[in-house]
């Protein structure tokens, strides 16, 4: 589990640094935008690899239970994952109602994913993993909101349901269906079992 925690520390240190705008700007002015992005991406990938390896090692050694979530929570988690995937897709889709209403669809998607997994898993490693993602997403949403208020960012309203929304719904639904099938293969746990 130590490897997973170290990976979480690396991943979230890099992502938290981006919220410290003055320090980030100073580093970008020293390194340049492209090298900064390269270091950010490299450290993020290293963090994700360490998280995945550490969590896999933890699961292989045996879960450390905290509580037994009610069986129905697994079904709630499966249902929550559909809007989570739609929100993640909306982050990359052209502007639309979904993106405008969620404001920061990537963070909404991550929060929903983390909450869903916290509801369905009652072991120490899962609480640390998904709780860290949930906590950081809440922190980042607050940081983004404060930054927008300080910079006087305009409120973006979508004109109506459009191609960005269709793209987010379609891509999110396809990714959701694919993950239902691939979860046992990629993660080693059936979402229905």
C-alpha cells in the first residue's frame, strides 16, 4: 500500500501545484511552457503507474476490511458511473448545455467516479485511493471557483442542447458500456459480481 500512497502523493502534488498560480507561472517562466507541460505529464504518468501498481499489490496481498457495504451499493455505483463517464466526455466535447451546467465536467466526473467507488468498497486501500481522489477534486473545484472569481471570469451559458451534448452523451455512454465489459479484464473485479 505504501507504493500506492507514494503514487498518490506524486500525482496530487503535481496537480495541486497547478492550483498555485503564482508559483506555477514562475516555474513556467524559468522552464518554458512546453518543458513544464512535459514534466507535468511525466510526473502524472509516473504517479498513475505507481498508484495502479501499488493498488494491485495491495489487492493481491488481501484486502484490509473496514466495513461491508450493503450489496445494493454496488448497483448504485454502477448507475453513478454512467453520468461520471458522460461528465468526463463533456470535458472534451464542444461546448453545450452539459458542459455549461457542470462548469467543470472533468472534476464532476472524477468526484462521481470516486464517490461511486467509495460506496461500493469498504476496505482501507479503496478508502485511501478513492477518498484521495474525491478530496482532491473538491479542493480543486474550490480553487478553480476562487480563481475564476478573482479573475472576473464570465459565466458561460449554453444556447441550447447541441452537438457538444450529443457528443458527450454518445461518447460517455459508449465508454460506460465498454468499461462494464472491460472492468473485469482491466481491474480484475466484475461490476456485477
